[in-house]
């Protein structure tokens, strides 16, 4: 097995075959946005491959120097449960050594499938992720913020990079309406909306 960057053609195929069935619409960035960001050199589309088969994929958004937003991870539907997700995270951390990889995982209490959200959090924790002290709400979905780093991180700097990622891609109107970093339940439930880019 090896980790490598996917071609545009491979990304298009796995988006339809792996990502669309695995993620709710509100959590999945549109394909055209992924392709556009990859062409700009700010989005890495990694695949864990064995020969020509793509076993799983992970997507990183280069949002600020030293900070990578972990957009999503997915394992091919017929290969789940065999440790490939853990292998993918390990390979990803090695490929991006020196950077803080941070991301969002649904808050179980607000997820449509709380058990699945808990399993995702447990998976990331088992694989070295630590939970930040702030949550985010993105397009109406409340998330815990998790990160992978060799040392403790400055969460104020991480929050700034988190905000910058979305500010760089959205209109100010969309950012103010749909992105809440930090977010907490006292702010009320955010408005759900499909990704808008």
C-alpha cells in the first residue's frame, strides 16, 4: 500500500463511489470546489492505493502555513473495518510531518445518527487525535474540533487558521451566516444549509 495524490479523474470517480454514499449532503464539500482548490494548490487529495485500486482517501485543506484542515476521510465501502482508516491517518501524518492537522467531527448530541458520530470520534481518538476546547458550526452542523500534532498546540492560533480557511473560500455574507467558530449550544442551533461555494 502507498499514499499518493489522486488525479482529477480519480477524484471524480471516488467522489461518486465512496464519498456521496458515506456523507450527508450538509457535510460534503461539492466536487467542483475540491477540484478548483486542488488546481489552486491549496487542497491535497490523498489516496491510499494498492496497485490501481483506491482503498481510501483523505483530503487536506492548506489553510495557513503549518495548518491543514482535515476535510474528510473515507474508506472504500467494501474495505471498511479492516484497519485501512488507521493506516490512512498514519500515512497522512507522515506525509504532512511538521504541520498541525485539525478537523471537525460531528457532536453526537446533535447528529442525525448519534451512535455513528460517537464511533467517528472514538476512531479519531484511538488514532492519536486530541480534542480542542472549542466547537464549530459549519453550514448548520455542530462539530467538535480535533487535531493531530506532535505537541500541544496554541488553540487561539488554530481557531484563527480555522476561521481563515472558510473566510478564504466564502463570501462575507455566507461566512457570517453559516460559519460559527467558536460555537456553543448557548448560541442556539445554527441554520442547516448545503455547502455554498
